[in-house]
């Protein structure tokens, strides 16, 4: 008997007006992800069906588990919608299953099928009871739930539904620039943003020689992990050293981090404009450090009008760590290479910065021309799961 993977869209079905757009995007994600496995995909209003070669099933399911926009899926037997064929197939299927209690559920979307759903479930239940010993029906908590979906051309029979990752398909809700450090929080923020269908390009502020190439590699490796959920990720490496050194020379020590972060936001906003992105995403979490009090966030945020999305803003560190472990970024993030935020950390970073004081101090730095210079020296790399390619056409 032939099997197919049946994909259920879930949350996508609430998007009435642009449902086709979401379904087509999911179709693109699945075909990209499974392009090496000789599959055929077909779709209707509520389902997508993937025909596959049996030998590839295990690896295909692993990939399916990393695709956003899939709510539930199952592996279904695909047969003709004839009563005899359905009955024979059910008998074959239950031979392979181990269970004590069971329930049959029929959905008949083809109303020309001559038997009504409840009646057909009863008949199939009777057939199963006759053909297997020591089993009984349990409609509340059966060991085996046998689903029969009768459609016009074909009938699909399956036992288990598996949960997919949920969320929206890649690239369905616009583009944003992610501030990606080597820490634990920002890769998790990235994952959660990708889950909402946001296409991300990452920005990494680098301060060589104060930070090392190992720190850069860490960020590249984090992008590789994240690109499992997208097709690829563009990483913009920002040469931040000169501006950072200026800040340390010209600014009150306690304000160094606040001003540095205002500069990061300014640069990220410029990159967003050039890349046609509509928002900034970062890994800030309320209260985590001095620059993440509400007052600090307000003062830092005021340099940009772009929406700043902070997916982990209200998570505890432990909650963030749990996700980081699940997406396999944690072990990379905890490697001990210093980031530009961790060098020269002041003893008493201000937790209630005064915005006017920031503006006054910033007058001591010719930051506009420094930022211009930075923007023309950005290095952009496109990173995929397995390799990275140097990208000549800079911003
Ligand atoms: P940790 O997990 O150690 O908190 P972090 O990456 O969250 O690491 P923070 O100092 O809390 O580090 O920075 C807050 C956010 O600012 C980061 O999540 C990230 O989005 C952004 N950020 C910090 N440093 C950089 C950097 N060097 N390049 C790009 N973004 C950065
Ligand atoms: Mg943090």
C-alpha cells in the first residue's frame, strides 16, 4: 500500500484573505527543504500531500520537523475511495499495529460516498472486532485511533497525528534585521521571530582586535544553526572598533554601554533601510542587565522609529536557555569568546540614563561620519546549513 505524508496547516487556516499566499509559501519551504529526495507535493484547501520513496521516510520526517507553518502531520495510506478497498486496507493496517482499545473516526468530504460517516465508523469498528482477538472499543482514550478520510479521488487512512513546529511559513510576514551577538538570547530571539514568518538578516558588531575571529566564528556557527529553519541567512559583519573606541574616550564611563547601544541601533536602522527591512529584532530581556531596564530601553530605543521586536523580553533566563538547548545553539553560545559588549564593561553602568545627558555627550563624537564609514565597510556573508559563501556585492 502506498503511503503519503499528509500536512495539516493549522494556524494558517485563520488567514482567510491571504490563505493561498501562506499555503504557497509553505509549499515553497517544503520543496526547498526536501529537494534532494525525489518527492511530489500536491495540495488542496486544507491539506498538503507529499509522495515519497519509502527508504527516505525517516530523514524526510526529520526535515519536516524543522519547517515552520506545519501544525500537524501524519503518514497516511492512500487508497481508492471504494468500500472494499477501504475494508481490506484497514485489515492490513491493524495487523501491523499493537493495541488493546481502539476507535474509528471517519470524515467523509465526498458526500457521494454511499455510507454516512458515523455509520461507516461503526461498520469498520465491527470489522476490526471480528478480525482481531482481545480488543475492545474505547471512544474516550483509545490506544489506537484509526482515522479514515474519504475524499473524492482517494481515501486516506492513518493512525497517529504528530505535532509540527507550528508558526507561519518562512518569509510570509516581511523582513527584519536581527542584532545577533554570540550570547544565548539573540539566537533564541531569532528562532522565535522566524517562527512568526519573519525573514531575518543578521547584523553582528565586531570590534577587532578587542574581539577575536573566534567570536566571529561563533556567530557564523549560530547562523548555520538558524539557517536550518530558513533556507539561508545573510550575516552583515559591522566593523565597530573605531566608533567603540571613540565612545570609550569621549563618554562618561557609566554611560558607555548606553551610548554604544544607541549607536548599534542607529547603524542597524541604516542597514534596515538599505535592505528594505521593516523592523529590528534583538535578544533584550527586561531587567537582565543595566541596559535593559525600561528606562534604559526607552533611552536607547529613542534613536530609531523602526519597531523593535524583542521576542524574549519577558522570558526568564532559564526559559531562554531551554529554547537555546532545543534549537542546539546553547553549546555554541556558551563558548567563552568576548563580544564587543563584554569588553571594557564599566563598574557601574547607569540603570536610569538621562536622555539629554546622552545627547550632550554624543556631541563629542563625530558619529555620523564614523557611521558612514562603517556602512561602506560592512562585510556580508550568506550562510546555509552546510556552508557559507562570501558575498561580493556589499551593502
Ligand atoms: P547574553 O545571552 O549573554 O545576555 P546577549 O547576546 O543577550 O547575551 P546582551 O548584552 O544582553 O547580550 O545584549 C542584548 C542584545 O543586544 C543581544 O541579545 C543582541 O540582540 C544585541 N547585541 C549585543 N551585542 C551585539 C553584537 N556584538 N552584535 C549584534 N548584536 C548585539
Ligand atoms: Mg542578554
